[in-house]
């Protein structure tokens, strides 16, 4: 499975890491889809499965080069480097656009999910009694989640660790978006926007010799949260790759049917046209949490007024999101045909 790569291949591998990292930050989009259509999904899973007892034994014995080669280190290191760079850049972009163009951002996400459903479902030819039932179960779970109130933000470190494990699910399982699940758990903004931005700002301050963040308890707490989240993500990436190998080997079609149903049923979670509903205190005013932020309890969804130009722009961005996934699928086919 290990391949000899030219310098240009290595550059492209970093670029693929950029794409995979960006996809994992976007709710409804799976980084595994990028890996799949770009042609390195199998090598990615294979390399992660090599992080096992034998790898740790080589490491403990001081055989660092052998361990690096055994886990396909040249491949993983370039890919992960691209993901890390992407996490910082995409986080800042999401923060910027969610503040200024929230409707268009969620419209794009909505379109991407529709594109993901098309991508996963179009080649699935294994519908039978078992897979249909599995798909319906996934659909019902997804619909149920759409009507759930998003969980409140939770900075408990054990919960953050679990969120880390969940967040990387999209890297190992095409079609399942880890960031989408984080929205339901209430920690998407905390973990994939605020925490990453805090680290970005901290590194920028250190580079200019400013260490004032040391006396900023909020910054230190946010960095602690990001550290625990990163550890959880690392543990999840390795364990899920081993679990995925077993599940896909024994229950491949059932798993795919559940995912198709789940994603379809959960489209309502990222429906672009919605008004937030905030918790009210006893006086009827909007209640605030300990940080002075409004407490979101649910959304009121509505159909758009198509006499407004803004809503037509939102529809356009939905089609842009669909097109992006279709283009990725087309590129994957073209690339496979040239091999």
C-alpha cells in the first residue's frame, strides 16, 4: 500500500489534506468523501490501522524510523499537515461569514448535504429487505434529530474528549459529518470555531513577543479545551479506523443504507430559513448564560418568501453547494478512469 511519491505528489497530498480538513469543518460534509473521490481513502484507512500495538512496540524500542515507515508516516504526516493548516484558515473564514452572511452559509451547507446524499446513494445497488429497513431506521433517527433542540454548549472536559472522538467520524466514514453531529451536541462553535481561533490568535501573539494571554483565564481555558478535544480526536481517529474496518467488512451494505437514511432525515437541522428561539427568564426577557450570551433552545423554521431577492440568492447558494459535491464526484470518476 505504501507508494513512492515525487515532490509534486507530495504537494498534491498536502492540498488533499487541505480539502479534507476544510470538509470536516463544514457541517453536513464528510472529509471521508474528499478522501474517497480523490482516490486515497483506502490508503488513509490502511495507514491508520497500522497505528497499533506493533507500532507502539517499535516506538518504545527506539526504532523510530521503522515505526515511521510501518505506519506510512510520509503519507500521514503530509496529509495531517494539510488538515491542520486548513483548520486554522477555514475557522477564520467560517467565523467571518457566519457573522455577516449566515443565511447564505447555511444555504451552502444545505446544498452540500443534498449533494452528499446524491453521491452516496447513486451507486448503491444493494436495496433489499434488510437494507431498506436499515435505511428507514436511519431516516427516522435523522428526522427525530431535526426536531430536537440543539444541546447547550458544554465545556466539561470529559464531554469535550467524547466530542473529539465524534468529530473525526467524518474522516473515516464517507457521508457521516462529524461537525454536523457537533451542532446537535451544541459544541460546534466552541470546538471548531472559537477554540481554533483562540489558538490561532495565541500563536500570532507569541510570534510578535506578546505573552499577555498567560494572564487571560478565558484564553487559557479555551486552549485547555482545544487540547483535550485534540487528544480525543486522535484517539477517535485510530479507534474508529479499526472499528470501521470490521463494520465495513461484515455489514457494509447495512451501514451504507443507515447513513443514506440518516443524512436524508436530518436535512431539517441545517434548513437555512429559521429563526432562533432563546430561553426566557421569569420576567419574559431573554436569559443569558455565565458569559453573557443568549441561551438557544430551538429554531422556528419557515418557508422563504420568494418575492425577496435575498432568498433567491440563498436558493442559488443551495445549488452551488450541490454543484460542489457533484463536481467532486465527477473529478473522482475522471481520475479513476485515467489510471
